[in-house]
């Protein structure tokens, strides 16, 4: 791990450990580390140049740091945090701007175009193609219930999870080849769980 990526990992680890509220059971340090590991895996298996890999690795560490300032528009708050960090270590402006562009790509409404854009987007939701998808879904459910102070029924959550995974696809060739089968299995698993719900579970 090169110096800027190592510094980013140390800074974000300390920041989230000290300032991220405990209700963030999904968007936390574990998620940041997993997205970093995912962009590294995707980048190295997509023939991404080392300089560009460094950029998305830093972006991965910082992409959700804005949650320490609130849920709404957290991507832009993350950019404020990473910009200050990078300026303090005298990072070139061009590299700062590029990292900011990558972080904005984690906003689901944006359409990724470059390979780096596609890698960060796939990395951010790579769990939908993995065996631990359901446990990640439950962690996100718990987080949203804590933030919104509102109980979400099992039926509501299972349906929304299926809708999300159905409406989300991988962009990189590598993610498609390695994780698409897992994504389809997770959709099937969640649909089977929906079928097994009793009538009362829809309103619990």
C-alpha cells in the first residue's frame, strides 16, 4: 500500500471510530474497508493503471465519511472531508479533483462512464453478489430504523431489498463474470423468503 492510500486508511479509520454515531450499522468502517478491498480486487482484475487504482482506493476510503455530518447529501460532505485531508498533505489539485469525481459516482443517480467510475459503483454494492448479502441487508435495515426512528416490517424490507437488487446491475466485466451468478441467487433467496412469510408478517 503506497503512502497516500495508507494515510487515507489511517485517517478514515480514526475519523469513523471517533465521530461516526453507533446507529450506522452498515455505512461504517467495515463498509469502508470492504469497498477499498473491492476496488482493489476489481481494479487489479480490470487492468487498471496503478495511478488510477490509487485514486479509486483513496475515494473508496472516503466515499461515506460524510455520514459523520448527516445522512442527506453525504457524498458532497465526503468530498469536503477528503478535500481538506488531501490539501493538508499537499496532494496535487488535479488528483484531488479526480478523487472527488469518483466519490460523486457512488451516488446511484449518476451514470458511470469511465472504468474507474464503474469500479467504484460495483465495489460499493458488491455484497449483492456475495453470500453475506442478507446479513448486509439486515445491517442496513437496522441503520435506517435507527436513523428514521421507524420500524420496517420484514415484508417491507424483503420487498425493497429485492427491488433494489433487481434494479441494480454490475458495470465491470469482472464483476459480471464473478458476481452476477451470486446476485441472481440472492434475488431467488429473498423471493423464497417472501413466499414463506405468514400473513401477519406483512403487518408486524
